[in-house]
C-alpha cells in the first residue's frame, strides 16, 4: 500500500469507513466484542435458523422491547 501524498483527514476517513448507504438510509458499523461462549451460542442459534450471525443479531435487536 502506497503512502498517501496528501494529508489525510482522519475524521473523514473514519466517518466514511463507519457508514454506508442501504435502502433505508445510512447504517453505522462498529466492532462488537463478545465472550467466546456467548458468540458460540448465538452462532449456533443463527445456524439453526439458517441465518448469518449478523442477520440473527439484527433480528434480536429489532425485536427487543422498547
């Protein structure tokens, strides 16, 4: 990877990396750290429902009580 010749706006770079457009607008990406046993449990539940872990976690979050 080449070193950029222009100074990089770090805030802009982070903002662009953390946001992308989808049908409903913007989304925010973030790193989620889970204990291994919890990750394993969630991954198995997602597989049983024939979903990706991401889709399963989104379903759980969307269906939470407000």
